[in-house]
């Protein structure tokens, strides 16, 4: 099970009649790293890792969306899931807000089709609409959202300030924006996981952080400050350190394999050749493969900001 150590920070606010909800549908950056493919295979892997993340950290998602629901109140009827992916956030929010409908927004037609199919299979097809749009280009036609949920999506944007201005416009006065982020790829291995390459994962992480600084500069941004600058009143900030230990849930090894495999190309030329060979041994089906290890631990840092558009 996940063991969160949370560090909440509250901001006083005047109660508003309506509100919002939230979930970290962490994609663990299985895309966008180096030369990672953007075709059907990459979309399938991304979809799988999103679903595995939601399953492994289901209790956390429920708790987070529950906290958002408490801030939002009972009058929520329209939710926007920005960067909806496979819909893990969409479905968690529909459970928290049983009378609401969700507009799922994503730039991928394949993801939206997958989400719509899942909604129909769950009997929720009449409560889910889809909108293919780039999150950085605003939310065309939406001006009445009670809640916008943006999980692991805003850090990809070129201009967060412009995107937040568009989200503010989409929110009704008094509506909420919930921003869920993570600090990059989860960690999976002890320092001595590869005896002749101690600290391997930490060095890979350092290389990946350097790449993110170049290509995903808003990963790790101070979203509280950005939300305030966008004219939104931050009501809650929360950081949680999540950890899954043995006995691990089903799918943990596969999750680690996909997450690490997704960054393999990005590490080429950025880490020592010996480290790269040791990294490959974590994915090659042999005895050190992450899918077969009994020392696997899944650690992830999740952050949440909840902010309200002023007004009634």
C-alpha cells in the first residue's frame, strides 16, 4: 500500500458556493524523453503506464479527489479534466461528484477515443464529453466550469501564464482549479541495486533532470506563484511522498519497466557507458530485470495546488 507523508499548507479564504476536484494521473514521463516515439506504440505504452499508475496509487487518488471535493462543495455540475489521458482523473472525479458531467480535454484523438470507450463500458457515457484541444490554446467554448482538474499536464506547456489565463476564463466566478504535479519519474531501486554500479538510479535521475531543465523547463515550477499571478486565490498546497513496498501490488514491476524503458533513449550519451549497460540489464529480461526483482520499491512525490477564481 502507499504510505504518504504529507506536508499540507492552508490558505484562508472566503467560502464560495461552488468548487472543484483533483487527481494525479502521473504519466511518469513515458513520452517526451529524448527520441521517444510518438506513434501508436508510444501511445499504447503511455496509456498503459497511466492506468498502472492509477491502479497502484488508487488510494491516493481517492484521497486527493476527496479533498478537492470538500473545497468544491456540493453544487459542482461541470468539471473539465485538462490533459485527461485515459480518464483516470475523469472517473475519479465522477465518483466524487455524482451529479456532475466532465469535459475531458486532450490533444490526442486516440486517448480521447479510449476514454470515451471506457466511459461507455462503465455506464458513464452520458456524463462524459470530449474535446480535442491543446491545453496551451485555451478551452474553446467553455466558460462555466465549476472545476478544472489539470494533472501532470501543465508543465508541458510553453507558456503557463497564457494557459492559466485561458483556464481562468473557462472557470465560472468562484470555480476551482486543481493542479496535480509530480517531481519527475518515480524511483524504483535501492542504491546498491546493481552491486558494481552503486548509485545507478540516482545518476540516471540526475541526467534526466538535466534533460528536463532543457526541454521541460516548467517541471517543478512554483505553481502557487503562477496561480496567484494569474489572478487565482490559492487555498491549498500539499506535497506527499508516496512509497509502495513489498508485498507490492500486481503491476508494480511492469510499471517500473515501462517508466524506465521510456527514458532509455534519453540517457544515451548522457550517462557513462558502463551505467548505460547496467541500466539495460534492468530491462533485458535477465535476473536484474525490474520485473523480476524482490527489492523493488516505488517512490513518488506528488504535489497539489487548489486555487479559486475570485467572485461568486
